[in-house]
């Protein structure tokens, strides 16, 4: 992972029990050759060789639709097209805690890493998730649901919803065009 910050808490045996991958202002996943060469190109080639339909769906549907949804719900009065908001703020790209360690505060600690960095830089934390249960969890932690939209699955299979969420430490607070979702 180039350009970002990874957190990997471990248990007493040294096993990874969670992860958080944060991208600071000025960076974005897959934004440049360094990031793509830090493992993505190799992994993507393997997917391309073994699951070409998945690769095609990822490139032609998922990534463009993800960007479109984020831009829509991260649009502000100052930047109505929303294209720079992820790049100009802290973005949580991936986040998980192993099921047997959930409910122990590990996720809150992982989130606090990026939130504290956003506080220092007076910026906003952005993330997206795909379940109402996670939206409820992030909402309890002070995040605002900016909106959501459905993404079609591969070959017409069931897709999923992308929920876009933020937590601002910026002064002044961003004036989003979309207040939230229902």
C-alpha cells in the first residue's frame, strides 16, 4: 500500500485480528503507479487470468459506479461536482475486525487512528459501507449518512448498496449539497 496508512492489530499470539487502511489528504487508492505497483497490479492480473468477467465488472461497473456515488454524495456548495472531496480528506478504504474480536473496542481504536489524524489536519473522514447494520454502527460513532445508491452485481446477479458517510473535524464544516439519506 503506497501513499496510505495501514493498521493491523494483533492478538497475544501475533495473529492479525483487524485492519484499517487510511488514505490521507492528497492521496487516493489506485491514484498513481506507486499505489498500483504496491500489489494491486499483481493481484489484479491474477483475477484477470482466472476470473475475467469479474475483472470486467470491476472495471466497467463497480469502480465507475463507486466514484459516481461518492462524488454525488460528497458534493459541497464549494465543490458541486464532488470530485476532489475524497482526495482532499481522510478516506477509510478498508476496515474489518475478525468476528470473534468484535465488540471489544478494536474497531473504535482503528477508527480513532484516522479520526485523530483528521482532527490534527482539521479535515473530514470519508468512508463507504454496504449494510444498514454498519450504517447504524457508524452513526452511533458520530458519522453522517450522506446518501446511498444501488450497484448492479456481476452478470445481472444481486448487487449491493453503497452508503457514503462522513465525520467532519473541519473548520468550517463542509456544506454538503446532500444532507443525508432516508
